[in-house]
C-alpha cells in the first residue's frame, strides 16, 4: 500500500492522477496548507522540505514529482505509463517533465512564492507582473516544439500527460488564456475525459470541501 500526501491546487495532482492510472493500491492524505500542516513536525519527518507531493512506499519516502512519476511508471510496467525501452524514449519523457519542473513551475511560483528569491516589495511585484509573460512563453514552446499530440509523446499516453495537465490548469490564474495554445487546450480537454483524472479531481475536491466543514460535522 502506498500513501500520497497531497494538497489541492498543487503539483501533487500529477502524482495523484498517475497513481489512479497505475492501478497500484494507495490512499491519498491531504496536507492542509491553510493550517500550515506542511511545516508541522509530523510532516517534516516525512519530508523535511515541507512540500508536496510525498509518497510513502514500502521502501521509504519519495519526494519530488519527477522521481514519483518515474517510480509509479516503473512500478506498474503493465500499465505502460512510460516508454521504458529504448532508453532514449524514456529520456525524452524525462526531458519534458524536467522542463515542467525546473522552468514552468518556477515561473508560476514567482507569482505566489516570490519570497523564496527576494524580499523587497518592488522585487516581489516585478516577479509577479512577469508571470503572464514567462508562462505564455513557456507554453508557446510546449505548443510549437514539445507537445507531439494528442499526448505529450504522440499516440502513447505517459506520466508526462498528468504533469502537463496540472501545469496547464494554472494558466488562467496566471493571466494566460489556454485557448492561445490549441494543442495544449485539446490535451487539457482530453485529460478531463479520463476516468483516472476524474477520480483524482473528485477526491481532491471532496477533501477541500471536508476541510471547510465545521468540526462538529467532520468527525467521521
């Protein structure tokens, strides 16, 4: 049994969807950012970085989306969630996912977590103002040079797809119209149709709703 520690609205959604696709037995445990649970001693024992996702496995704790997605694909090879052979195809998938992790996610974070890089109010405001431009540039590159279509790797679905879906879901809040990118937009729509995506989204929505309920109603 695996346990995914997630928070709604974060990159942990990609791992959540991948687990739903994998058929692996798992439970999903919400980390309530509103209550700062990611900084609690109990969670920091699991992940000293104080971030999600974190995946508890029989062999220990895994962190970082790139590692978790690859692990899920390799642990459930029968689901063919990654091109494990030849090595070049797997590396292509990892190159795409690395771009999402190292470039797209960082551009998005400049609008919400600017304090990781600067303190001056003017610096924070400047980073936030730049987000629509940088996210737009990143998705233009994905649209015209990286997304093969209909899935990231062409006809073959992989764990790169839930990762792209997660990032594309942030575009509206970053001031970018997803309709500017027809291939990305079509991919986003296709992902919404997948049962695994619907299950993951339903679980995360239910967890967020439950967290807002009065304690007297949320005791089961």
